[in-house]
C-alpha cells in the first residue's frame, strides 16, 4: 500500500520567506514545500522569487541543504488579459530551476473560449520546462467545480493538465464523492488538505476570507476529510494548506508547521 507524502503549502506560512519555509518544512517532518513565486493578491508579500534574485538563490541553497523537494509553485491566473509575457516566462524558468514539476492555475475569466485558448498556451509553454499545469476549482472563480475544470481542460486540448482538489473548495462547492470517483487518476497530481467549519459561509466575501486566512487544522473542523481522502488515489501527494487565524495563527511559524504536520499525519494512510 502506498503511503502519502506531506508537503507544506506556501499559503500556510506566507508570513515567512520561501527559504525559511523550506528550513521549517525540513525541521518539522515534511518532505516537500509549495513555493509562491507570484503574489496571489496585491496584499500578499512579494519575496522577489522571479529570476536570479538573492531570494531565489537562498531558497536553492536551503533546498540543497535540507533535501526538501518543491512539490508545486503558484500562482498563475487565467485572466481576461492573460499573456505569455516576460514575467510568466521567468516564472516558468524559475519554477524549473527550483525543481518544481507542478504549477497551480486559477481560472479567473468568464469567457470560456478565451480561457481555454490561454490554458492551451500555458500548458504548451510549461512542457518545455517539464512543468504540468493543475487547474484548481474554487467556488468564487470562473472554474467553480470539477465539471467546470474538466470542460475547460477538454476545450484546451491539453489532456495532461491536472485538476487540483482542495478539501475546503471541494466541499464548499457542493461536490460529491460520486463525482470525484469519475475523475481519471491520471488528472490528479497532488491535493490540498485542510479543514473548515461544516457550515459554509453565506457570503462570498467570508468564503474567500476563510480560504485565504482562517482555515482549520485537519481534524478540528467539520469537513468529511476521511471520506475525501479514502476516495483519492492511495499514493496521491498531500499539500497541507492551512493558513491559521486567532491564537493558533499567532504561534511562531515553526510551531504552526509542527502542529499541522502532526495533525495531517493521520491522513497519510489512504484507508484512515
């Protein structure tokens, strides 16, 4: 039976630099990290992780020193003005230099045809760097559900593009395990584990706030994580994406990482 691996997602410790995230991941038991090369919002910190910067070189050194792998990099948004510009080219080059293989992609364009064309360009560009795109359904974006993701991938003509399952987004979008069972295993490259209150927020603003700032430690919320994990492929890598708030969020970064690693370990066995 395959054992799942645990990676520390970028959003979990976004308050510390990528190099420090790598060192913390190594000291707390994780075998991989996710690295945010581009800020997801204007409010997020920019650690200058594009190109041959001091931050990139420090992160590379930390990866070499610790043996930690880069599970994924983020975030590329399919927006109405998406373009394969110099910034995105440098993003892909940097991702490959860090040893990444997976890229997180968000669908932020209501024009399905244009979005499919852009995903096709992105997928082709990534192949030159050994990178696979992974479309993450989020209930406040243009790609809300697994069905939305499958349609967009089919329209793009890029069947190797993956679908990223996030535990919070999966249940908040009203998905079912039956729908999940219809996904071919080949489109699943890794998943994101977290917990959240069982009752979904009534406003989109609160939905987004919880997702970006206030998730729950696995096992401390109301999501049916055991059923979700049992429905996923046995060896699927797990990225622990849990930005914490309140007293837990005020803990030092290393303590947060250790808390989450210990909580997530119970989900390593696919039959747990």
